[in-house]
């Protein structure tokens, strides 16, 4: 007898259940039965993945958003026999680049951390969110306030730990090439941080994949277009399991 899988929705940098909340209502009973892990102060992707695997035993259907996509990939690397389905949303696969490009990323992330330490996480989030949603949603006070409030539930210790995890991220090229089953890729069409081209590159590496681009959405697609993302994930959950 095949065990039912736990649906795990993995949040990204400084995010929590709020990222998935509106989307889950459009998924009906499937979404309401999902679990959303808390990364706590874990400062590596491996530690985050291990925490989730330990907390939720048995087979898993894993969807990860942004940094959560990288955690989902790490879960598959650590326990491929347990990950039945894998969906990666608004995420990436490359390591932090070397040279000037890498230093620019380090500087950008630590500048945000400095803002959070000086002015508070909420003030930092007001800066961060400007490049993370569709440009037309920058006037949507309700959406922006929800994202900022989510960030403000964390402190600078959480932020610093997760920055460390992201800067030490591994290159997942070989990992993507080795995943035997269908992987679902979902991306906001106007995601400027993890653009569609990045997901097309992942699709080219994966032996089997489906790429769904969500129109009129930026990096926070599950919050910007929850119904469209929910429909994509329902199609994913109806696809054949990898294990």
C-alpha cells in the first residue's frame, strides 16, 4: 500500500506561511493540508533541508519558493527516495559567482543587513520589496504591507543566518541533471531576481520538466497571483510521482 505524501511548501528568505496563504485557499483541501516549515536560525541550506526531513517523516511532495527552492533541491539530494514530486518556484541553481559579480552580490546582501540593523527589519523590507513584485503592484499597499509585515516577524539574526546560507549555496547543475522524474518549474513573468530565462536554463538541464510562467507576476508570484500559482501546483500534484 502506497503511503500518502505530505505536501511541504518551503518558504524563502525571511518568509513564512504568508507566502503560501492565499494560494492554499485556491488549492482546496490539498492546500489546507499542506505544511510550511520554519527555517529558524539555520545558516546553511543543508541544515534547513535536514530540519524539514526530520520533522516530516515519510514520502513528501516538495514545492520551494526562492531560497526555498534551493532547500527543496537539497532535500532531494539528501533523501531522493522520500521526495515523490518536486516543484521549484522563482528560484535558481547557480552558486554565488566569483570575482566582481560575486562581490557585488555579497555587498548588496550585507547592505540590506546593515539597513536592518540600523533602521529595523521593517525598514529594510520596504527597500527589498521594491524589486520583488511586478512594477504595477508597487502601488498595491495591501500586498506590500503584507510582505513587509512578514519580514518584520523575523529579526536580524534570522536575516544574517539566511544570507550566510545563500552566499554559500552550491552549484546545483549536476544535481538537476541527475533528477530522474518530472520537475515542475514555476516563475513570475516579470521576476527580475530569478527571471524566466533562469528557469529555462534549469529546464534545459533537467531530464524531464514542465515550465509554467505566471503572467503579471514578479518574484513573489505566490502572493501576487495566488490563483494562477495554485492552478500550476494542482497540475503538478496530478503528475506522475518520481518515486
